[in-house]
C-alpha cells in the first residue's frame, strides 16, 4: 500500500476495481470522466507553460541565467494561472474526489468526503499528492 502526504498529514492510499463502483455510488458520477477532466487540466497547464517557455526570447538568449529563469518562471506561472483559472473549481472538485476514493479504498473508516475535504489546509494543482493520485487512478483505470 502506498502513502501520500497532504499538507502535514500522511494517508494510506490504494486504488482497486472497487473504486469504480464506489465512486459512482458515492458521487453519482463516473470516475473515468473525472480522471479525464483532471488529466485535461494538467495537460492544458503543461501545454501553456511549455509553449510560453519555448517562445520566450529572454530564456532563449540567457539559458543559464538563474535570475532570468526565476523571473520568467514567475511570468509563465502567472500566465498559466490566468489561462486556466476558470477550470480550477472543476479540477479541484475532481482531484479531491479521486483522492478521497483512494483513501477510502485503503481505509473504510475515513471521514466522509465533505468532512475530510474541510480538513484540507490548502489546494494547489502543483502539490505532489495531486500527481500521485492522478498517476494511481490512471494506472488502475486507463
């Protein structure tokens, strides 16, 4: 069984075929649709970031400058946020539900989704646990 860290808390996590039916029973929606929604969001962020970095003249002309890299990274991150901010609520809804079902698969005594979600200190699409959960469910169902 795998363990992930969300904020300062560690959780056991797993994903099995059980998650497929439990997800639709609990959330009244398809786990496959939510996996696709989360993947599309992550892909869009990557594509925007990649294209901005690829076309950035200052980065091209100073590829080894940490100062340039830091400055341009902030600009790129801000632009990625601007172009994807309307997708964030749906993404966070999907990724927290995907995470919770994997926590539930590992520990049926976990708090309800709503109670667990209320304990989260912050949400960021860049948190390690987001990619870990996405990889786990994608490996199980895709």
